[in-house]
């Protein structure tokens, strides 16, 4: 192998690789989402849907020390927007705690028996007798632009792979990061 060349054994594989990146991501033609003042650090194991598919896909075949810039289309991120996922419901159908006033942008918990249903929905509009709800992910329909450096890429160690991931091959956190219910949490723009 020539000097400076990286062997295939040290390049990110599509499953079971620990990857640590330093990155900045923004919406194409929009605001920076992560890394505005300084790049963010993130690590994950490939093959377990811990990051958006388009990000993981573009890291496959690359090695630690490489810097990359690329666009991830909405279809490989949070998916396209679906107008049919916006609907209007009577205010009487909602049961807000005493003293809580709904407002546009407020997140509400979603209870569903479908595995691919969102955890939360967003109030899009408050009308006289109804509330318009949007079940799309807030970042659906958005393309993302990444600037990143792969800080580390290697086969994942046994203690870096959660047993629940192996059983389901779906997102998970071994119970350490249970989804929370967020009602009306305000965030800084772009966070």
C-alpha cells in the first residue's frame, strides 16, 4: 500500500462501525442547525438508524481524518412534507392542563399504536373553534448541507452496541434516553 493510503479495513462500513464526527449542518438556503459558533461533536454506530440515513450513507467508505462536504436531500433525512398530515380538530377535543394556553409552534405528545407515528405533533394554527395540527416532522421537506471531519472510524466495541439494537435493528437507546413529553417548549432559533 502506498504511503498515506487508507486500507479498506479502516474505512466506515455500513454496519457495526463506531464513527465520531465534528460537524456543522444547515438547512440548504437556510439557518445553521448545529455548529453555528463552533462545530458539534457526535458519535454513533452504523447500521442502527441513530442518524439520518443520508448522513450515514455518505460516510460509508471514508476513513478517520477525512473532511467532507455534501448535501443530504429531504428524502434521505426527515422525508418530504405531506399535506395530508395536517388536519383540523375541534378545540373541545383537546384537554390542556389548567393554566396552559395553546399557541402556534407548541409541541403536543402523540399517542399512537403505529410504530412509525411521530412522538409529537406541532400546533400550526389556532382558529376560533379549531386547532390545526401538523404531524410532519418539523424538518421534513428540508435538504441539509454538512461540513464535517471524521475524527474516528473503527469497528464498534461490544460495549458500544446496545443489545436492544441487535434485537430490533431500529432506533433505540437501551432505555437510557426515554422519549419525553414536550408541551410548549420554546427553543432558540435553529436549535
